[in-house]
């Protein structure tokens, strides 16, 4: 099976790089994890439901203590220097302690793990620092790989390999600028998987090149976004296609509540009510986006309904009345810092500029490069308003607590809200799915009513595949990739 990856990997050390080009679209697919995200025809997307990968079962001793039992007879791939030995609980402990190193890019996924204690070769206990509703998601994340001590010790790290995992694919060749090639792992622990003999990721950075490669048959499946996806559906008779919503991936809009005039909540709400994100989605995103609160969701029922969102958006008359009530007269000067992330971001920022002007603001758009946006704006808080992407966060608590909580390390809006903090803290530890869903919906309503950040255009991507591909039921949540082992080619 032939697929495309968009980026060149920097190295092969899966614990030291957050790029999905390594974890999910490159050498990283050779590895397994303790847990993984579920996929299949019965899984409605978006979805963060997890299941065992290396583990056979788990038991909760207390809300902060879990005992896992490994599947029997899992072997490392028969490559030097590991040579096909049996996986043990010591491998799990070694991997999680290694990933937790403060200087490692994927350490935040391990931040709530206190200890990993092997009980026997096949059992281990994980103790948490605090109760955490997203604990299993951290283990299932595509970056939380289980690696072999021998492979690490051979050169001191894994930046130049060797890539030796327990996963369904054995890395045969990696040319970072061109291709990553895998062969079926005949000793993989799930019987009869993977169903195809070889998997190839072609490194194709340009969207036009990827699309052309699919159309001429070089690629078997292809991801399309925005207006190109709309055009493809309109021009292709009876296409095989799957629409995938990505609630935390897209364009984010935020307001700094510490800076006048946005220290007045009426002015912030007026700015929100000036915006018509649904119009921008149709005009600039080809209809392939939706309005989101900006964080990953466990299931579709967590998504706020559009009729609820419209209470706080696209009400320009009410926006003008709010500004008048607040004692402001037009024009109200504001500066929008726009991250340089492509045409869709430029066009959406232009629409926001016009809509704010319509109700009495006088915006000036300041374009900043990607590094400045990440460091000085998104993390540094140097903005009055910003338009740009959100950080690549794969779990709900990875966004909700650091970004929205009053004491969050990434809360650069300056917004402090005791009522919201109570909701955030309650959902963070709730192990009752129905209870957590209700808390999440209240959080979304609260953040929109306070009018300081949301995602006017969260991406919806389109996957299409050729007639040979069968049983293509992916779930890309949390950088997942196990679905490729269940796909097969007819002919």
C-alpha cells in the first residue's frame, strides 16, 4: 500500500520529536504502545475511545493506581541488537522513564505518571500523581512508544536508529527526503495482521504533487482539505470518501483580556458577535471546516451544537448595541496579529477584519512569521487579538487545563474565571463518561459567553481511496496508525 507523508523527519528518536511525520507517517509505525485508539466500521468519528495494544487487560486498584497485564509471547522484531527477544514489563518501565525526561519533546504525555513498577515479567503497576480522566489517552497517544533498552544503548539515543519495535511493520528502508518502506512483521502478536505485505510512505510536501500522485495511481489513499476537497467531490462521480472532523486542528481566534478595550467583557462579546465564521468556512475553507472550541473530544456528542454557538456569534446588531452600552464610540482601534500559515488564514483574517469594522472596530492586521507567532504570540501573550493555528494537542486535558484554566501555563489571554476553573477541574478527574460530557458542554458554553478564544474554523479533512482498497476505517485521533494493519488490497 502506498501513502504520502507531508514532512521530512529530522531523526528517528520517537521520544524526542513531536512531529507526526515520525510518529505516525514514518519510522514510528514500527512501534507499539500499551494502549491505542479504537478504529473500525463501528467507531463514529471524532473519537478518543481506547483499547489494549500491548496489554491484555488492566485493573484500577484506586483512582490513581492501575495494574496492567501484557499479552503473552510478544516478541521484539528480529533485528539487531534486540534479536526477537520477548517483551517484558521492564521494557514498559524503561520506555516511560525515558520518555519522561524533561528535555524530551514527548515528556508532557508522562507528566502525571509518578511511578512505573514491574510486578513480574508480564505485569506492571502505574501510579499517578493525581486522578486523571485522560490517563489512558496519554498511553494511547502515537508518541508514547515502547522502545528497547538495547536499541537505545547501542548509540545512546535513537536519532539514527536502529528502529526496532513490536508493531505490525518492520522498517526496511528510510530515506528521509524520499520514502519510508516497511515489510509485514510475520511475528506480530495479533494473528493474521497486518493484511498487506508492504507499506510505503512517500515524502511529498506539496499538496498538488500528492493529489497528482493519487490521480495517476501512485498513491492508494489520499487526504484532501479545503476547496480542493469540495472540487474533488463535485468533479468525481461516486467517489469513495470519508469526512473526518478534527476539533483541535485549524484556525484559532483569541483576545487578550488584560488589554483595553477587551478588559470589558461587553467589548469582547461585541467582537465575537461581529464574526460570521460559517460564511468564512464556505468562502475560504471550501465548506471543509466547522466551528469548534479548540480542543480534542472523546466522542461526537461532546461537540457543541451550532444553534448554541450562534447565541454568541454572527449577531452584528447586538454587537453594536453592546459597544454603545459600554460607552465606546467608533472607530475603536485594535490590532490583530496574524500568523503566516497560508492562504486560508490570510483570507479568514481579512473577513474578520471586515466584520469587526462593520460594528465599529478599526482593526489593523499585523503579519508575523511562524516562529514569532508560536513563541511571542501563542505562548508569550504579546497580542491584543490573534489569528493562527492552535498547538498540536491530542487530549482534552492537554488543552483545557494549560490553556483555559486561570492558572494554566499556556493561558496567555489573561482570563481568570473561578466558575470555569471549577468545571475544568471537575471534568479533569471525572471517570464517569456521561458526567464528563455534561461538564465539557458547560465549559464550551462558558468560554463562548466570556468571549476570549475559540476556533472559527476547525478542519474537516476528506480521505479518498482507489477501488482496490478494502476495509479502510481509520481513526487518526491522537496520532493513531493501527488502522493500516487492517486494510487490504483487492487485486
